[in-house]
C-alpha cells in the first residue's frame, strides 16, 4: 500500500473535491496517512479567496523542503483554486513541487501522480483556461466537473454527503477570485444529480447537501424540459432513503418564490438558508457589484421569515472593503441587528490580484480598523446567536446524529459525547452511544451558548420526563 497525505483548506466544494480525489487514488492502491513524513504522495487542496489561506499553504510547502530532499520519490502536489491562480509561480516559490492541478482538472490526478512517481524530475501543470483565454464554450469545456462514482467509505460519515450541482460562478463580485479560478457557471444535468443522490441513498446516505457557489441559480435544460432549482429540490425529495436535503450557498437575488415554497413545503428540506448579504450599505454593495440593494435583501429575508417563521438564515459579511466608512459599517451592524442571523461568517477584506477591485479600487482601510470592525460585528452576532439559542431551552428538537463531538474521548467506556444538527442546522451536543450515530432522535435542550445547544436524548421508556417536556411545543 502507498500512503497519501492530503490537507484541505477552504469551502465545502474543496472538501468534496478532496473526498473524490482520495477515492480515485484509493483505486490506485493508496491508503490515507495523517503524517507527511511517511507519505508517498502529499497533496494540498488549496483556496484563494483570502491571502491568509494562501500563506498557510506556502508555509506548509516550505516545511516539506527538507523532507523532499531526504525522500526525492515523495510526490508533492498542489491542487484547487491556488493551483489555478498561481500556476507556475508555485514551482518558482517551491521548486520541489511535482504537480500543480486546477479544480477543473482533478480527473487527471491519478495519472499525474503515477507519472510523477515514474519521472521524479518532471514538473507537471494541468490547469483550465482563464476567463479571457478563448470562446466561452471552450473555456467552459476546460473546467470539468469532477464527479466520479462515489465511495461511501471516503466520507466523514457514510450517511451524509455533499453533491455538486454546479461549478463556477458568473456573478463577478468585484472582490472575488472565484469566477476566475473556478470558471464559468455550469449546471450539472438534473437527471445526473438525481441518479447520484439515488446511488448515495442506496448506499445508506440519509442527508445530502447540494453544492454550488450560487446554488439557487442552478438551472438546466435537458431535451425540451428546463429544470429550475425548485424542480431539482422536488426531484431529490422523491428519492427514498434521503431524509434531509440542504443546499449552500444561495445568492440573494435568485431566492425566488418557487425556491422558498419548495423549502417550506418539502418536509425533507432543512429549514436553513445560507444567503450572504456581504454588506449592509448600498454604496458598498454597488462597489462590490453584488447586483442588489439592501431593500432587495431585506425583502427576500422578510419573505423567507414570513413563509417559514422558524427558518434559520445565515450570512457572510466582508468588513473593511474599499472605501468603507464608519457609517457604512454601522449599516452592516444595523442589518445584523434587524435580520438576527443564526450566525454570520465575517471576513476582513483581502485584496486578490486579478479581481476588479484589486485593479480599480484601493485597499484603503487600515488593518487595525478592519480588525476592530470584524470584532465588533462578531460580538454583535454572537450576542444575537446566544439570545436566539436560549429560546430552545426546555424544547425538544429532532437531531440527526453525526458522530462523537470534538471533545469526546474515543476510547472512553460508557456514554459518549455526541454531536448532531437540528432541522434548522443548529449544532446540538449530548450524551449517547455509538449505535445512535446516523439516527434522527428527539433531544431535550437544557443549555445553550452562541454556537451550541446542549441536551439529552429523549427515550420512550423515560415516561414521566417525556410528559413533563411534552407541554413545551417544539420550535422545529
Ligand atoms: N476578501 C475577504 N472575503 C472574501 N470573500 C470572498 N472574497 C473575499 C475577499 N477578497 C468572502 C465572501 C464570501 C466568502 C466565501 O468569502 O464573504 O461569501
Ligand atoms: Fe464570489 Fe460573488 Fe460568485 Fe459568491 S457570487 S463566488 S462572492 S463572485
């Protein structure tokens, strides 16, 4: 057996790509190791969304320099968004790297690794075309969706899976590198997606998370039928064995009535929407070219809440984008106060070479101001998340149990600390046993902080306690 070490940074799309690459290398006789020292092949699946993510990978590569000298046969590969963005620059900065492969070329990895082992001194670069490197159709073809047959043993849990429904992005927000590294938006055919979900269900998968950069913009024509995203949700909902359907990340303008109605009406759809607002000020949204105003966002948000009072909505925010005044920032604070998001992912603006904002807008907010705004927004969001989580005290929620919690001692005899999620994607921690992993069970909540609900599984035989809890109506 050859040993593979793989390190993944970035979004869910990268986690899925790594899962699929590992599965394809397993077929080549690889098994996973968690140390670079004894690995025959080391792969980094990279992210370019912020500078920090790239710095992390370049330092990790730096730490491999000596190992490669001692073990020249060790294959070192860089895959993912930074591979597409930096291309040969990676060979210049780390000359001992053997393979650089972009996210649209992952199907080539088994061959590239094989060839790198045979010819240790030959560096190989496989990337897709840039957004200006040809006709749209040619560029599209050069970004291939990597969707080989699934291998349940490769997933963190066999009953949960990511399913790619779309690659690329055409929104071109001015700060964002994704449209250049992941290429034009392309939707996978609905029939292919449903077949993949069916296969996953046949293998025991209970929860699927549909993935796309702007997942609710998905649309596909097959024959004379055009599927909208809501049609896809209905089709996936039909698959027997699937109990929960999630999707990330949504684009605010494409949160149409049919999508919200599908989420509301389909019981398997998780009542959770990740719809990044990015900013609370119209001037900043215009500079970001997000394509909507705060009034539009608010309308979408109110519609979702009106149709599904218990829906959990999360957002992303960028602080310290070019020209952000204190007043602009306060408008983001106001939006968070008003929308009371379940949680928000908050990022300091990081200028990305090759984006419109890097070319035309100054990165003019000092880092200490970015940091302060980040902390202020985070403190506000945490306060809201904690207050909202307190509403669950004394309530009973349905939890899909994912596995042992991070703090659980895997060798402990007796009860094990488990973690899972509610139907609106809140994390719940409670005591249980290994056999419960993969089941959906009622959990009574007795404590909560900003990020976690703490509870106890309600079992039928406890009788009196069930009755004492039964008077409280469930929030989900
Ligand atoms: N700087 C900081 N944050 C960014 N994001 C995207 N590009 C940048 C950037 N240049 C954030 C957005 C996006 C999330 C995945 O990352 O909020 O929704
Ligand atoms: Fe980037 Fe905007 Fe596309 Fe999201 S919608 S991936 S922020 S360009």
